[in-house]
C-alpha cells in the first residue's frame, strides 16, 4: 500500500509543509482581492470618462463599454499589430480625423491615457453613427475603415439600399460587429439603456 506524502514525512516536516502551503494560498488570495479592488477603482474611473464623453457627443454609454470590451478588454496599454492604441484602439489615421474634428493636437502616445482615449473614441463613433445612421455600419467602419464601408455600401452584394450592410465581406469585421452587439446587450442590461 502506498503511503501519502504527509505520512512519509516526519511530523514537523509535514506541519512545515502545511504552513508553507497555507501561506502561499493566502498570498494568492490577497493578490486576487487586491487586483479585484484595483479593477473596480479603474472601472469607476473609466465610467466617469465614459459618462463625460457620452454626454459631450450624445452617444450611448453601454455601446462605448461594448466597444472598449471588444477592442481592448479594458487594457489601457493595449497595442495592436496595426499600431492602434489604448482602450478604444485608436489608430494614427483615425487620430488625424479626430484631431481635425475636435480641433485638438492629441498624439498616439496620449492614446494610453484613458480619459483622452475614450473622448477620442466616442467622438469618432458619434461621427460614424451620424454618417451611417446605423450602429452596425458605424461599428464596421470603426473596425475596417470608412473607405471599405463606403465601397461595401455601394455594392449590391453587401447592401441592398446603400445605407445598411447586409453582408460584411471581412470576416474580422463581421465577427467584430457581432462581438460588440453581444457586449452591448450585456452592458445595456447593466445601464438600462434602450
């Protein structure tokens, strides 16, 4: 019959092992608690920035949180292979448009600042929504660019009415729009927006 590890060890060694394991477990638990508290503080901080930007640009709060979740999963230091940065993954090309629109001179480095990144992202989303008058089309343009979306809207394979996309030819963009809508439903419940 096999003896367990604790039975093989002398009693003082077994007790030492138990104490060490208990200390390790407690340190992990404390780390998780501290991280959760930091996440809650960060989320509350983000909520202030989202509220402010949504009020400034008249855009739904739940949609902004859905885009942040889809773009960066709330990683303020996220950087994509296309050099998009921050929570809302702002690219250099989008930032040029945003700076013109807002009469600002933001830099790509500033896109790691949550307050600035959210303001820029919400401003851009609101412009895209006003242009396309459809959230899914605006999300597609946010992901694939306005040039691609404009081409798709003028192509009867993708749009029957030149206003709404019925088929998105880029798999990444199609999945992105689905993902944002999924997260939007979750945040919509949280914030009670219609």
